[in-house]
C-alpha cells in the first residue's frame, strides 16, 4: 500500500513493545514530516545507545562502556554492599532510586519467570545473583519484583533458593497495586513499600 521504505519503517516501529499498527503508522508519518536533521538525530541516538551502552558486569543494570563496565551505582563506594535489592528490569532501578529510601546495591534479573512466554529461571540472572551473596558479604536481599503473577512467582522462587543461605530475605510491602509495574508507581508509594518490607519465610 505504501512505498516500500515507508512500509518497512512502519513494520519496524510496530515491532516495538506497546506500539500497535496505528501508532506505528502515526510515528512513521511524524518522522517523515519532521526535518531531516531531527530524523538523523533520532537515528544517531539509537545507534549511540546500542554501541555505547552495555549491561553492568556486576548487577546487570545499564552501564556506559564496554562489556566489562560497571554502572554508576556499583561504582559508588558510598552504597551499602550488604543490602541487595533485586528488581526485574533496569527501569525498576530508576523507580526505586527516585524514592530516595534505598542506599544499597541492586541486582537486575532482566525479566521475570513467565512460563507462558517461555521464560524460566535459567533465562534470568539468578546464578549471578547467588554468586554475589558470599563474595560481596550480602546480609539482606530485598525482593522488589513487580506485584503481579510473574513478579510474585519470581519472588517465591528466589525466596526458596535463598532460604538456606544465611541471608535475610525481605519482600517489599504491598502498598503497590496488585498487577501493576514498579515503573508506574509514584515515589511516595514505592518508598513506603520499601520501608514496610517484610521477611520472606
């Protein structure tokens, strides 16, 4: 229907999460109507992000640099290495940081257990989490996964693994709406959920 380059742009935009066919079409025509320098800047920022950003070698948050780089939080000597907050995605780190309530370190699983999507424990960064506990002297693990079916399943699985490892395991309080995502929670609610965390038994 459209010229091949336009249809290809719509198809590629439609592959992005949360972008349906109509949204992809709207974005594509917005890009086509924009000045060439705006489109070039967008393309350049995408290329720069892909070439300069990697996963932190310690916690799997986003980090700038090569594959051996650490994120700014892991490099911060003022953070408490004994307390580890386990989250699903890097955007969850940002959500927790906005509360100003947490001064420990993070571990990003890069997903959650979801059998329907073919994601099991082996696809997550759980082995790396277990490897950090003794090596970094971790005394408390806060399970800060999303309050939905996948997040709860992931938290229960991790709690079972950590139960016999001489580490305190807590879960954020349920001040967050069930079925919601951390990234959409306001700072006050998420801060109170962190304060009200409870031990997982």
